[in-house]
C-alpha cells in the first residue's frame, strides 16, 4: 500500500504570507512528471498545502515561508525527467529561469 498525499489545487491566494510560501517550478517536463510526483518530491521540505501543475511548470504552496525556502535550496540543480528544474519563491517570477 502506498501513501497518497492529498493536497488542494489552490495555489493562487494573493495574501503576502501565501505568496512568500509558494514555490514556482519551471522547466518541468509535464508530459512525464505528474502532480503526484511533484507532491512527493516537495513534501519532504514541509507540509504542502496545495499543488497545481500546468504545461511546463508547477506551483507548490507550503504552509509557511521557511518550508518554501528549504525546498528552493534543497532542489537547486535537480534534474527531473531529463530537464533541470527552475525553482523560485513565487514573488521572484520575473527572474530568468534556468
């Protein structure tokens, strides 16, 4: 029996606390990587409150900013499904993704 992580699809709250607790994951091979994969990878940094996956990118919403920052640092340079992920706290969306 495998553990299934249940998270919300809501990652678009605009309050400052939520924005600073959200991680943007760019350059994501969504033809191969699914929402459950993203949840599993990023849940090791803290409680994932929400996760939304779109073509080529995803957002992970954490319960707090500390967990979001740990995820960005911990997954820096990760290659997933043949692509190096670009990860940023969502307020940094204007940065050029790797």
